[in-house]
C-alpha cells in the first residue's frame, strides 16, 4: 500500500490491519447509519476510480473503532482517541406538514462530542417507505413544496468529530397536505413578552432560539408599542384603545365596560392562558404572576367568561379557541428574568404549540411580541415575530404597532375592527397569511467568493468573510481545508467549522482555504475561497512570569501544600516543573520534595517556611518564578476523637430527655478531628425524614458530617432491613461501606481505626439486642487488621461486648472482640446501653490482662439514660446520671480518655500506653505475649496454645512464618499448613517438632514455607493446625489463620 493514495483492501474473515497515513475506501451498509461496515472488495484484476468521490475528512492515525456513517457514505476507516459519535436519541422534526410550511429538525442526542452536523432530507411514500434523498435539501430546515403533497418526509442527521461520523434517521412526518387557497387561518395565538426593545432581542447572543424563529418564519422590523408602562399596551392590544390608562394599577382601579376581542369571541371562543396564576381570573399580584399582564381580568362585561376561560397555563397548551392569549410569568416573559431565560421558555413552549393539532392542520398563526421597550424615553420599537405554516423567512419593514396586531387577528377571524385597530395597517398579507402561500425563496447564489484575512503563520488566527450572495441567506456554515503548498490535494480539517481557524504546527508548509455554505428556506449554495500563502513556522516567545506562584494549604506537619503555576506570557503550549524548598529563619533554603505541584509536610519541616519555584518552558526557552514563603510550619497535634451513641430523639418527641443539642455543643467545644456516632444515632427508626427533621440529628450533630465516621445501631434497621435512611443521610461519610458490607476502616494520625456493624448476620439485619456478627465481617476484620499492623488500634460498634446495664452482654460480638485481641488492638467503644462505662483491659473471655482490649460504653448522646443493673468483672467506672461524650486523644504510642458531662466537667479520665508502642523487634512482642499466658501447675491435663505473628508473603518466603507455642508439659507438636482458596484447602507444608525441640512453657519457632504455592497476586490466607501429644497420650489441637499481604 502506498501512503497518501487510495488502496483496495481484500477482506478475509476479519477486519484487516490498517496502516497509519494510508487512506482506505469504506462503505457503510444498511439504512440510517445503523448497518454494518464494509470494505469495498474489488475482484482480482478489477479497477476502481475514487476520484469522483473527492477526499474524505482529514486523515487520522490507524486503528479502530471504525466510524459509522449514513448509507453509501464514504468515510475514513481509521480513527484514534475519542470514538466517533453514537446516537442516543434520534432527530425530531417540527413544523406543520402543509404545503409551503417549513420543517425544522433537531440534531438528536449524541455521545463523544460531535463538532459538526450535516443533514439530508428524504421523501417517502405515504406509508413511510421507499425513501429517497431530496436533491439540495441539506440544511436543518426544509420547505414543503407541491411535489411533497401526499408524501411523508424524514431527515438523516450525520454527526462528526475527529474520529469519524455517525448517522441517525428521524421518524417520518404525517403525509403532507395541500395548502388552502384562502381563509386558511382560523386560530390566532399571541404570546406577550415584556420590557425589551427590538435591538435588545434581534441579533442578541442571549436569544438564539428567538432569532432562529425570526430568520426562519417572519419578523416585523418596524413595529412599535403604544405607551409606557405595561398595562396601557395590554388594554390597547385587546380593545383598540388604551382607555386613558397610564399606570399599572389592578382591576379594582380600572374596571372596563368596553368592547374587547374577548367580548367579540364569547363563550370559550377566546381564551387567556397565564403562567403561575394561582386560580382562574385572579385579580391581584401573586408571586411571579402580575395581574397587569392579564387584560381579561380588567373587563367587567364578560359575564362568566373570565372565570371560565382566563385560566392558568398548563404544560399542554389548549389552542381550541379561535383566539388564545398566552402570558408567561414575570421571570419567563423577561420582565424580571433575563433574555436567556425568556429564550429558554420559548424554545420549549413554541414547539409544543406547533405540535398541536390546530397548527399541524395548517390553520394557526402564532404572533410573539413585546409589550414595550425597556426605555421609557425611547421610541418603543419592539420585535414581533410571526410563526405560521405559510410564513417563510419574511422580513417586513412596513410600520406596524399593537393596533395592527389586533386588526390582523380580527381580520383573520372575521371580526370588525375595534377602535384604533380600524385605521391600523394589517399584517396578514405581508406575512403570507391570506391567499396562496408565497413560494419559497431561491437558494443563495454566490456573487463574490469568500475571503480569508489574517497572517499565514503558526500561532495566528485566520478569519473567513462570507463573500456576497443573492437571495438573502439566513445562515452560514464553514469548513476549513488543508491543502499542499501548491494549493492542491485539499482535505477537510476535522472540527474546523467556525468562521475562524487557529493555525497550528501541523499546518506549517501547507496552504489553507475555507468552504462557505450559505442557506435559506429555499436551499443552499456553496463557495470556496482562494487558498492562503504557505503557512510558516514562528519562533516561540519564551515564558515570562506576570504573577508569582502562590501556595495554599495549612502549614502544619502532616498537611499537604499546593502551589499554583502563577501567570505567564509566552507562546503556548507551556509546560511546568516544580521545586519545593525548606527555608530556615536565617533565610538559607534547601531543596525538598519531588517535581510535583504538591508537597506533604513532615516533622523535618517544623519551624521552617516552605516556598515553591515554578519553571515554565516552551519551544522558545524557560523561566522560573518563586512563590512567597508559607507561614512557619507548626508541629502536628495528636488527633482528638469524640465518640458517643444513642443520640437524637425523633422529631417532635417530648417523652425523653432529648439532649442532643447540648451534647452537640459539648462535642463542638472539644474541637474534634473526628466524630464517631456509635449507632442509634437517630430515633425511632433511622428514617431519612427523621434524620433531617426539626431539632433531630441533622439539625444538631449534622455539623460534624464532614468529620463523621458513623456506624449503625439496631434503630437504623428498625424500618429498613438495609438501613436505607442511614445510608442516604450519611452518604460520603460512610467511606465506601454499603448495605451489604456496612463496615470500613481508616487511619487517623498513627492509629488504625475500624467501624463495624453489630446488628448483622449472614441472613440479614434486625433489631438484635444481643448483637450478631457475620462470619464475612469477621473474616474481613481479620484481613484488615493483618494488613494494618499499627502500633495503636481502635474499633467501635453499637452493641457492647460487656455491659452492666440493660443489655448486660452481647456475646454475638465475641468474634469481633477476639479478632481484635489476637491483633493486639487497644480500644473498643460501643453504645446501645445509655450509660457510661470503662473497663479494665481484658481478653475475649472477660479475664483481666494488661495485654487485653479496653472497652468503653458511651450511649449517652442525648436520647435518654438507663440505669446500671449489675457490676460486671473488670468494670472500673460507670455513670448512669449524665449525658455526655467520650473524648479520646490519640497519641503516637498511647491514648488519653475523658468522659465529660454536659457542663464540661470531667467525670472520668486517664491515659494508657498502646500495646504496640515500643514493640521493637519481634522478640519483645513474644516476651509480652508469653507473660500473658499463665503456666499454672502441671497436672493430668495438657494445656496448649499457639499464636501466629503478622507477616507478609515476601518475609514468609524469605525468613519463614514466626509462631509462638505455649505448653505446660513436654509434648510433641505436629503442624500442618494449608492454603485456603475459597472453600478449598490445600496443604503446602508439614512440620514435626519433638518435645526436646520445644522448651516449656514458651517457645518461638519459625515455619519455613515453600515459596511456590505463595506466588501470584493478592493476599494469601493460610490455615495452620497445631496438634500436641504428651507422653501420657493427652491430645490438644489449635487452629489459627493468617492473611499474608504481598508487601
């Protein structure tokens, strides 16, 4: 294959490999762009001429996916980057299907950001079949002619981007009907907008839809309001006289017993539709409804018609009346709202009008006007737009005013002219509303080629002038093309479809031209400019700083600083590099950190200031600028945690103490870094409506949501088995936990913290007083603890493992407590019992031990208080009389606690070192554990235990898995190590230690594991079974599990 030439591709069973820089001939089969993609297959010895088809869009690199285009289209076959557009909602056609009417299509909806759209209208038979393209019908509008009568119409819209094209076909219209010779209009609709002059609307970028209507249908360019303020215009429009009114007072000030268009069309033949009006014929202002914009409410001679037919505007407009007045509210009519808001209203409402049966039948004319301009001292010129099936791109400069609009409505509906309307100029003939519809204009014809201005140099911008055209184009489209240096071999530049084009490096050595397409209701014309001079490269201007970089973030150890780039001049593109510096009080600085826009502060930075140097570079060179210094870096403080549960009464509950506001104030006074709501956070059922109710959790404790780390209680599950209200309310504060896995962990300072759920079992959740924990949660906890061997660990859930209050104990939480004990955790905090309790360190059986876990109960968050019923072993302090919060200060190797009542008084406090603090080498931990296991007297029973120490796959493969064994008498020990995969165990190693190899009472051994079974990815779960047999034949077995991380 030859680069930059056309090539045939012989297809086999799969798409071929494509070569970058090579063009391929591709055909899209099927209809509407929905078929398959085929390469043209030329028989051996055959030839094909592609010159007649012209070149495709500008070439991109090879590779799929291949874009899809309309039937028989020819497109590039290789794309890269963003995929070609894909249609998600087909185009839709609007307009009356009557000869002479203008149809308009939407683009539909597309993925992958199309940069341009093309259109092809098609003529189908009355059933919608046998569709053929209509020659020259390639804009987003199409005027129905006599040849379309009896046929249906559809349109194919092709969306394109740099990757290629996609196409979608609209549904076909109803069959086109012939236009009546005269007397066509039997329904007249007025839409009255507010307080904007002609120049504010026509040509405004804030009103694209209004200007589309003005260009597509009809525009009165010399039309004037009657007076200032609003009310005289509304009365003059509907009665032919301002009736001497010069203010905006309500109907009680101006009762009018005079003829009006409403009295001319009684009994429902006229109708007023008013947006935001509270009820029928409402006679005073209310919100965005202004009664002065409702003239029907001022006429006293209408009998019941005002009550029956002056009604609020609905989403589906009723145009069954001969005359309909539509008044948007004060926002949508631009009185109080913006031009863009009014344009948006009309863009959604006018299509609803043109979709009605009356308009589709070809007998409705819609007039959009403004009551007055915005300047009481101006000439009061306003825009008036005429939308009808017979009004095609008409601009009329005849002088009209509001009396002309009344005269026109009365003429069309066969009514006598009222007052000043009798002498006003009618509008119907000028806008094609009587007699045969005017023929569509001829398509634009070019009389002077488009011209390009600007310098043909990289980095410069070229601008296209449209050239000169006949037949009044209403729109222009542009396509810039890239040509070789001689001006030949031109190809479209993907995405270059505006009136200007910025020259890039890829254009150097090429010439540029632009194709301008002019369109009107009659069709399109195309003209191409001459090409530019050859585009030259330009030397890049080096960067120069105009505003220094700036550092943001808190200057404290553990925090992260971020630098901005500052502001730079210079030829784009610019790239940036970063160098952070630590500066002493004497001003000496040293480089720190990496080449990144962020820097994490460490203890080494304390007492220093930090600054950042940003270096900007481009093809012309580089330059640097240094930020001002940060504040002096402060030392990190140890995190303060507030923990409490059983917090907020149900909204309106007066039967309990309900002190959630005071406990929230107390918590706030501690300036916490984290808040741990311990469950039963919102009574009675944890519903979202309860969380957000008056005086409830959201109104009191909700201020802590940015630093909250909650867990569930049984009340969270009272009304929903999935705790729906809890999950909806806390959202991101749940840190990735879900209804099926309502637990998570995180690090705070040097501590590892775990939030668990004590109300769940394998089959679901319920109000389980004793607490239940799933095996899945326990396994997750063991894995999480193994993966985070922190020196200090805290866990919390709702139901306390040990308690002397109403719950007594929750043995269902025992597996969680055991897993934490095995991992040398330090603290467990729970709620549920509405008291405060502190326990001595204890093991899972409740035996006191200095290596055990200390439990706190803090169910004192505000809902109510319980009483103590028993005095459990190891209970050191309890308080059944005070609401309050537990405050924990988490140091690097210890923790402080304080339980504070509502007045801030400390009820209980203390400090304890973490189990992991000062662990040093493994031998120190083993010695601590050995001391924790009592030896006891040697008797007939053999006492035996074993413990695995945290390890990783790498360390276990290299140095073995360390184990501590406890024996009260001499025994032989057999050890079997198995690898767990799902439910399956496979043994990977066995060991046999004789009684002489295991000294009593404690012995450390290392299990040397084969590396092969440990290879792979992800963590490894080992199951280790120990069996001890002494000389008397006594047996004891212990099974332990270990999760080994990869690193």
